[in-house]
């Protein structure tokens, strides 16, 4: 029985951020008060494999371009740096910049021999890179229309979506009482909030059989699978004792 494999069989990714808060909501924070440095809005930056329902990357913290870049870079590293069939996100412009930075090819223009400062290096879009965004039109806070827009490369517009990731966001809020929108169970501590976020995502990936991922065996019986099993990372459902006893890596981020 194997522990895990690398990388996952991910072919498509959806990027998004999920809001929550720590201590108190942002409108009640005083950014000139050091006591509020670790209070207020907190975002889960998530890279999601919709085919296998796998959370590939999670970066927690404030909603910044730095954390968006960190998410894309982490996803790139965890998938072995290969190009996806399609990348999707909402219209947050930080994703287009981060994807170009991480996946772009660095080009150095040849010297022309003419006077003046030579042209600096720049990043060029690879032909294999396909990235599209989901545009949502709202009226009175409700989504009334959704349209796909191709940003890099090419994509079939009917395949552009972030719905599976949004469905996971609902599952995550249900499994993590700290993220329920209106409740007294919200986090009071920044690092504790991030630790529980990582705990819930890992247990979801490796220990939570997803009904839509089950497969029928040779004898006709249904076999349950977790996202990690569907993505080829492991061959069994992990127990709580099994994975909490493995060595861990602390990657909690302070707000930036």
C-alpha cells in the first residue's frame, strides 16, 4: 500500500478566494492600531482540480497580489510545472499577472548594436498556456448572467467555469464552523484560523469520500474514493490517525 504519489493527475485548475474573518470584521478594524494587525478580513486562496475535486493548493492570508502569486507558484510546483488544458478564475486581475509571471518564458532581446540602453528582458506567453475568466453580472447582489472570456491562448467557452470550486467553498464552510458567515464560532486567532483551514482541506482531500467520485468495481459493487485517490495521489482512504502521525511542514503565513 503506497502513501502518496507525485504529481496529481490534474488537467484543469480553477482559482478563487474565499472570504472569512478573524476576531472582527474589517470595517471594525483600526489599521493604525498594532493590536488589529492580525484581525479582520482573511481569505483562502485556493487552486482546485474540478475533475478530481482536489484542493491542490491553499494560501491563507489577506487578499493581496503577493498571495495570489504565491498560490499560482505553489500550484505550478505541486503539478510538476506542466501546462494545464485550461486555467480558470474570476476577473481578479492579479491572476493574469501571476500566471504570466510563473508560466511565462523569459526572453532577452538580441543586441541591435545601436546606441542607447538595450531593451530589457520580458516574459512571453507560451503557446500551450490557456487561461480564461468568468464574468458575472449582478443585480441587487444576485448573479443574473455569466459569460466566459479567454485571456491567454484558446479555450472552448462552454468549458470555462468556476462552479465546482464554488461548490467546494460551500462544503468547506459546512465542515469548518469558523467560516460560517453569521455565527459566534468565528476564529479569534489568526494562526489558529489558518491551521484549522489547512487541517480541514487536508482531511477533505485524503479522508472524505466524495459521492460523485465513486467507481464501480469488477463485481458491480461501488467503491468509494476521496479526491486524492481520484487524482492518483494515494490508493486508499486515510484515517485520522494515519495522517496526523506523519511529519508536517508549517507554512502558515503572516498577513502581507
